[in-house]
């Protein structure tokens, strides 16, 4: 199984960052290349800029832990679990970590690369 983790320190409160990334429908606001995210209960369908839909199952959305987990259920994945955590450093900064486990392995590299770019974009947005 392929595993990739990316992280970024953001000079903004953990509560402010979580308010955005803890909202499953807000993904297109901070993840470049995602056009829409439609949420229905614990199901989310993400559509990329290329028009590819990715059905997902929301596993965890924990406001206390500031943890969001989801599984992509598209047939190209034998297994997928992504975890997004927001850790408070102090009242004005936090660490955001994104990890992905996937089979086939190459899909973890693909998602991990996109996650790294998304976290950089999130940092820029939240600190501007």
C-alpha cells in the first residue's frame, strides 16, 4: 500500500482553519483543480476540473479532534483512506497534516502530490 503525508504550518488559528477544511462541501475553495463537492449525508462526490467525478465516503468529521477522513470509492482504487488533521500550535498558528493510504500505490503518490499543492494554497489563502 502506498502512503504519503504532507504538512504545512499556517499562521492562523486552528479554529479558523478548521472552519474551512472541516466543511466537506468547501473543498473547491482551497483545493486547486476541484470544481465541485456535493455532499449528501456521509457521501460526497468531488468533480475535478477535467470533469472526472470521484465518489467518496466521509468516514470522520470530528470538530473536537479537528479530523476529517474520507475514502474514495471509485473502482480504480482497491483501497483509499485520506486523513486531514488540524493541530493547534498556539492561539495564532496551527499545523495541518494530510495523509493518504491507497492501492494501487501510484494513486497515493498522485493524491499526495495534489495534497501538497492544496496545503500550500490553503496556507496562502489563510495567511493573506
